[in-house]
C-alpha cells in the first residue's frame, strides 16, 4: 500500500514538474517573441515618422507650385483664362453625340466628398 501511494505521489510530482517546466519554457519563448515584436514596432514607428515627413514635404503647396512651373511649364492662370461651364444648361442627349458631357455628368453625380 505504501509503495502504491509513494509511486502515485512520485508520478503526480513528475507530471507537475513537467508541466511547470513546459510553462516556464513557453514564458521564455513568449518573452523573446514580445521583445522581437517591440523592436519591430519601434522600427515601424521610425519608418512611419520618416514617411510622414516625406509626405508633408511632397504635398507642400509651394513645392508643388515650383515643380509645376519648373518641370511642367505650368503658370498661374491669368484673368479670363478660366471659363466656368455649368452642366445644368446643356440639354441631355439620347444619341450619345455629347458623350463627354454625359460622362462628366455621370462622374459628377458619383463624386463623394472627402473629409
């Protein structure tokens, strides 16, 4: 009887030790994974900040205007060069002869305002 109880206690102690070691190994493995993810997060944060700076540089209105003038040869519109066209005054065409106008109407009906 004593041998059976002793054997049972030893088996339970062995199983407990195996479980304890397994949990500790998982904790170490997860700790290393957390450290790796934190370092990746820091790298991504730096990359995001750099990209944000680059975006603000590329979308600077003065820079866009300068590049439009120097590379594309665009100039500021003079008075009388801009003509406003209202699509409401044009008659709808069934035959498709005013295809560009119909296309612009369809496009303007589907425009979604951005915040």
